């Protein structure tokens, strides 16, 4: 009996001790194998293993927020001394999921790889004139290679002095109405396989999937093109020129303005932009505080060493904001203003002699020519010449000038003192270009892509092509 009572006493004491141990288990560092805390920690370890790229554990609901799992708040108590990472508490913010760069970064370069647009067989819009603008361009060493930029139809290229023509459009980004207007082009004098073209539409963004305008570059002599807008403030590029000796250095003029389409009220600033890596990246060269409100329609290079470049900054909506004539030293690295007496005029055409001393100017609708013989220090107005359009100075004779007034072409051999009429055309003349390597050869272009050539320095002329009828409708 005594032994039986003793055994019962021992059993009771053991039971009490066991209950006491279970009640105090929350103070022990390592939780029991099947407790809730152990399950949470195991889930945490599985999630941590999955996010670090180790062998994935079986899917479990975890309190750890990972990009693919919605966080589940759970109060797990204190585990400060636990050897495994502590799960995040309920009020911790979920991690931010960053989209792939391609989804948020708009490209500033583009080379269209889709089908080439054929035609159109007539001007794409009622107000189009089949204008070449200022894009008539002659190869720097071969006068038989001549290129035309078009209003909606890409490029026309001739390798035999304008007798036969080839169309180039590869890489140009199309719109529903055709390709962008080509306003200016230039061959790199030191490597003519490099060509750049300034194209435009309404002022607007320079990057994005919908952008088709801006600065295009060709590395194969014009056969294919790539849009190169990185660094631009707008896609409205109006002029371009290469450094005569370094093909990686290029200057571009952009025109500022408000978009012509609805839904965007932002003013897109223009400016002078410069590259030293062949157009991969462009940097703005600050000329004046309000230079973004001007457009720079023409760039003229003076081949000094280092080269200079001359342009005219103009806001055609408000001529009082014009910067006027500007000269960039070291191929546009720094700029100075000059000719203040002409600053507030509507100057849309001018040209400069090879030595930079003779500058000839057309002021829109004034029908008289301005000229300087000392690099723009002093100016004279000539009432004897009727100029209201493009001007071209012979590369070999600073006094030989060919110029236009709408559909009439004239020639001066005494530096704008007198002139004679040499050609009348049905349409407005948009551009005149001397061959740099053979100055007796001169090209002129009128609306409709009608191209003329002179082989005697502008004295007599003959028509080469009607680009619309002879090229675009034949090579759709």
C-alpha cells in the first residue's frame, strides 16, 4: 500500500512538472518542432531560398513579401535571438516592382525595318508642293553625284549628273501620309559615305515609338538611314553641317515652337546642337538665354582652321525675339552675335564666300539684297538686284552670285552691284548649289522636284528631270 501511494505521488509530481515546462515553453529560444512559430520560420526560409536563386521549396503561404506573392500580414511575436531571418511585420511596405527598361525608356534612335512605302503618285496633302526645301546636295568631290530630299517621299539620288535616279527610303520611319519632310542634307567632306539629313514635322518630342522626324544618318552613302535624336529638345531639325576635317563633329539647328497637333501645349525649345561622336549623342551649345525660341534655318561653314560656322537665329512668329546673325568658332563650340542692324529682319536665305568675308542676304519680300565684304562688320543694301529666295556664292569667286526671286533665276558677277536674268521656271525655285569640286557646275531645283543644271557657272541652264513625273511615278 505504501509503495502504491509512493508511485501515485511520483506520477502526480511528474505531471505537474510537465505542465509547468509546457507553460514556460514560450521563454525557450527554439520553438517546438510542430509549433506555429516553426511553420512561419520554415516558410520564411523557403521564401528566402526562392528569392536567392537556390533550389525552390514547395509553394507555401509566407509572411515575406516577394514580387510574385501578395504579402499576408501575420503577428509572429518576438524572435530576436532566432538564428533565422525575422519575417517582416504586417505594416512593412511591399517591395516596388520595377518594369523592364524597355517598357519605360523611350528610344531616341530608330531604324525602321518594315516595308518601304510606295508612292505617293501625287503630293500627299493638298498643301504640299513637292518641295525640296534646302536639301539639294552635291557630293564634295564628285559633281555627278547629286541628292534631293523630298517632302514625303524619302530621297532621290543620281550618280551621273542628274540623268538617271534611284530612290532611297530604307530605315526612314513612315507615317500614314508618307515620310518626313527633308529640309537639309550634308555629305561629310572628309568621308562622303557619311550623310546626314535634317527632317521635320510639327515641333514635338525627339524620342518615342511614334517619332519619325529629326536627324537621320547614313553610313553607306544614302542607301539606308537611322534616326539619331539622342539629346535633342525637339524633333524639328532644320539644318545640318559636318566639320570639313572631322566627320564625327556635326552641328544641327533645331527650331522651337508649339506643336500643331492638339493635346500637347508644351513649348519645345530649339537651339544649336553639336556632336563629337558622329551623332550618337547631341549637346546643346548655349548661345543666349532665349536661344530656344529661335529656329536656325541655314548653316554655312567657313573652312578656316579651325572651321567657323554662320547661322541666323529667327523666330518667324515674333521677329523681335530674333538672335540674328551668329558666328560659331571652332565649328560651333562657342558663339558670338554680329550684324545688329539686320537682327529683326525676316532673313530666310543667305550665303557666305569660301573665305568668310563676303556675305549675301535675302530679306523676305523686300526684293533688295544686303551684302557685306568684311565678314559682317559693315553692310550695304543693293536696290539693283531683285532677290527674294535662295542665294549661292561660287566657291572660287566671291563676286559670282546666283540667286532667285520666286521662279526667276539671276546671276551677278560683281558682288550684287548688278545682275542679269538667266532662267525662268514654271514653279518657285527653292535651292541653288555650286559643286565645290567643279565650280562651273551649278544645280537649281524648283517645286515639283524639277531640277536644272548649268555647266558654265550659272550662265546657261537646262532641265534634267521632273522628279515627280520622271522618277516617283516610275519607281513607286
